[in-house]
């Protein structure tokens, strides 16, 4: 696993609500403490790329970050799409769940989980 020399806050930022929700998930019975929060993108979605946010086992070529106390992994080739992104935890009627605010996105879809660059 590669340790990034780029400060994690330069890549992705979490709001206080996101940190609280991720820590709640990590405190659940059966959570595997060897897993890391994978933050990434993949092809697909109505705007071209969609976000990945899941707890998984690290891969050998992952860059490891600690963001607000949350151990995270990012594939180096995907970091470009995530630079400066903020992840928020929405609890309102119009936005329930993780919300991605990505300054690199040239277009987003209505659900907010897919974007174009």
C-alpha cells in the first residue's frame, strides 16, 4: 500500500455529519476493522462516472489516507477526479444519505451520485 504525500484534506473532505455517520457504521457489531473506506469513481451512471464509497479490504496499489480520523483508501488514478471533493451526510427530506460536492464535475445527474468531467 502506498502512503500518499498529498495531504488527505487536499483530496477529499468530510463534513461533521459524514464523520459521525461513518463512525456510527464503524462501531456496528460485525464491522471488520481491517477494512478501509474506499473513495473512488467508476464508469457508469447517467452522467458518465459514479462515485464509490464503501468499506473494503485495501488493495496493494491503494493510497492510504486518514481523513478526520477515518482510515480511507483511494486508487491513485482516481484521485484526480476526487481532488477537492466534499462528502456530506444529508438527513433532510430532499437529501438522505451521502452527498458529493465535486468541484471537478462539469455536470451532475439529478440523484447526485453520477457526474461528468
